[in-house]
């Protein structure tokens, strides 16, 4: 299919213009569209919708809009000189919505529940280091007094405070909701200290959250939040135009075409965040036809990122030259980009033995064939995939496309059953520490993709040493090695730097973004 037709096919048809309602059902209610149900909101696990967990549950520290750590349920904290022990002073005026007092024993109970299910949190180096302390016969989480708690690690670990600031799994659930003293087998209830309570959930239809009138902090202006489940993209936008919902929020729910169309409509507001993560392809170095570094480098040179950013993303994302943008901590290093260069790509393919035989490149008589897998729910991934399929075929490379539902796609990556696939960095505030830390274990596809390169063990070692380094210069050196090596080996093809998006009726004020693209700062919003 010609590229121009692909772009048109990717656009969301919104030619039907409906009036926005003048009168809403309740001026104290904010209604927004989500694409699925809230699911399991256990704050110690990963199955629930993050926006909902954020409304109900709170942590020790908070990541502000600019990513700066702020006091939350802890009023202050200190770190020992060796970086192994963190001491937190807790607020003494907080209760859960079931009346349970928040104190050091509650903190310990929640942390112990995480340690009881440590295998579920393999991406967190902090959990592993706490488990190591427990194995030595000591408690890694200790109650000093009612308002003071200590957390000890087997080695120094600098990213801990950032991990505490993200939505999961370090948020606090009332102990009355635990099952047999833990949460790994589920919860009896969903009670937190947050500014909202879940009052109703009609599965796959809507959820209602009402303001916690006994909240210890500044109460949100909105009294009620309704999350409507509207799975179809077209239907979500029509609901926004008709006034059924006030807002559609999130990178995955708003296509570039839809954003541009609403941007021109004076009845609606649009907001675009600063870059939050890297959209990329991940190349499996154990795949037969991608095992040669020169082939992976050639594919990088064959990817016209400017065209993708300008024509598919409509300028809402900027071309990415490196795995992580330079504004990411420790990623501001000089790397030579793989510029779009067909001639250089063909030289690399020839050098790797993939010679042209008519319109097809072959090695030892076998034609070049690979498969690109993608999440079938993400139209933009399919569009980019079809564009690359067409472009790469011009130099004799045949690529098949496989689209599958989200969980099947995630399972394929984790099991390493792919040639190349779409991937994203974890974004702020998880980059670089959590994103790179996850490469050491089969959490997503990164671990499997890197198994074929000779530096894999050294990459993992440098990631670990970066996480444990106290000295900034030493930490930077370890991160530099990892980023330089992955770049040289061309395990990733960075495509663009993603930016979060929101479209909303202008009766909604305060629409903004958190450091993490997966959160929705509903508490800062109001309606008029």
C-alpha cells in the first residue's frame, strides 16, 4: 500500500461534528474516557489502572511535576553515608478511610507484603537488596518508633527514592485489607489514605470515585470522578464531542491525527507534554538473520525517522537519534547517530554476506526474511510497520508483520520469540535506572534481545554497579558504557521521543502532566 494511503488509513475519521452540551449533569463531577476497566487495584501488584491506584493510595515521597522529590506520607528522610540505610520520619496525622491510623507498623506491614511476593517484583533491584538483608537474618524494614522507620539494603542503592515516588508497588494499603497478613493472593478491600475513595465499579462500563472528605491534605476541587470505559477510539472522540465525557487523556488513547483535528476546534483544549519516553524497535540478536551486528546497523540506517516523525506522528514527536534523550539523567553523552543512509546500509549488508540476487538479498542461497511483531491495538505501530516493510523491501529485505493483542505481544517479548518488535523506554521517571535495570532479568524483551551480543554479561554488571554507585562520576561511567555498547551493537532502533497528550472540554481547568506518562494528575484538575 502506498505510504500516503497508509497515513490516510491511520487517521481517525471525525467528520461528524456534534454540539458540545451546554449543561452537564453535575458541575462537581469530572468524567473522562478510558479504554478498559480499572481491573485489580491491589497497590502491590501491576494489574490495575494506574490512574485509579493513584487516586486511592499514597506513598512515602511524591514526585512533583518537575520530577523533584517532595515529602508525602513521610515528612523527611535521611540516607546513611554508605547509601545502604534510609530513615523516614512519618506524618502523625494520617488515617486510612477505614479509620486505621497510618504509622511505622503499617509501613512495615506493607513492605513485608512486598517481600513476601518478591518474585513478582524482579524488576526492582531494591526488593532484591532487601531480600538479601533478610537472608542474613536481619529485618530489612525496621520500626524505630511510631513515626520512624528504617529500610536497609545489602548494598547502596541510589534510585530508591524515585521508586517510592511512582505509583506502584510502594503504596500503602490498610492492613485490614490484607489476606492472611499479605497481599500476594489478593486483597479483602481497597482502602488507602488518598484523596479519593472508590465508591462504585460496574465492570467494563464505568467506575466512580468520590472525594475523601476526611483527607489529611489539601482536598481536590473535584468532588466526583467518573471513568467511563469506551474501548473504541472513534467512540471515545464522539463522546468527547457530544459532551458525554469531559476529557480523553493519554498517549495511547489519542492518535496524532485526532489531536491535530481537536487542536483546530475552539470548543476544546489540547495539551502536549515535554518528551517522556523513546519509541523504538528492539532487535533480537539471537535471531538467525539479525545475529550479525552489521545487519542490525544496516536496518538502523534504513529507518527514515524524520519521515515517521513528520508524516505519521504529524510533528507531535521528534526524531530520536539515541536510545535515551539527552535530557534523561546520565544519558547526555556523545554518540554518532545512525543517519538515514541507504548506500551505507547496502555496504553493511554486502559486508555481512547478504548479496543482492535480483530483487532479494540472500546469504548462502537463503533469502533474507524477518518478522516484525506489534500490538494490534496500536494503530500507529501498524502504520510504522507497514511503512518500514515497504521501504526495506526496496533493498531486498523481506519483512512479515504480525499484530496480536497486548498480552500475547508482551508474552512473546518476554519469552524472546521475536525477530524485532516495537518497544518503548519506560519513560520519566523510570529512565535510566529502572529501564536499564529491567534489562538484567527477563522482564520484557530487552533481556532476550541482548543474549546474542558478547558484551551482555558486562552490560549487566555495569548496570548493577551504576545502581549501587555512591560516587556520581563512577555512576556516570557505568551508564556511559551501557549506552555506548547498546548503541554500537544496534540492539535498538530509536524512532522518536514520545510526548503525552490530552484533549478536553474547556470547562476543565488544570489539565497537566506528571513525570510519568502512565499517571493522570486528576487531583490537580477542576471543572466549572
